[in-house]
């Protein structure tokens, strides 16, 4: 299991290849990549993501370990960026390895849902109209109810 909270961009292909290497006993590798998206009514100039080093890694490790244990994963990867990002840049990546695809997909969805709503990151959107902190959304909280 690997957790990385980093400012620098990551290479999706290289990360996926590295993650998949050596998992001959796994029948499924699932990946998801989150991308900074533009805003429909007020174009996004940038998103600034803040976190507390140490606390963030510990929280992500706990979330990932729960997924590994619950779905008997062979491996899990979480990469999440911080700093200033612009629309179109990759913000995060999740990968899961399992003997069967159902477990790999469910574990990846679990990780994405918990990262979206429980990971200790603070996001500020900067637009031509100004800037503001991103508030939590009820649909993100509702997504946790199935777990």
C-alpha cells in the first residue's frame, strides 16, 4: 500500500504500470483519476489545496487500510496533490488490486467517496469574480451512507 501527498504532478501511465507490476496473483486492477474541472458559470483560474502534513497522510493511510482489509485487496494506492492546480490537471489517483473485479471496483469507489468527504484537504477556488473555500456537498455525504 502506498500513500502519497505531493505537490508535483504525477505520470498516470507510469504510476499505473508500476502499481500493476508484480501482481501476478491479482485478477483485477482498477484505477480512477480525478481532474480539476472548470466551473460552468465563472471560469476557474486555479484551485489551491491545503493540508496539514502528517495528519493528512495518517488519515489517508487509515482510509486505505480499511479498504484493503474490507475487500481483501492485494494492494492499494492513493496519490493526492496539494498546492495550486489549474483546470485539466490531475488532482488525485486511486488504484486497487484484487483477485476479483467486484472487490477492486467497490474498494476504489469506497476510497473515492471517503477521499472526497473525509480526507483533510481544504480547497479554495479562484475565479475572475473572486475566491472562496469549497464547501462540502450533501451528495458527497450521502455517498458515504452505502458503506
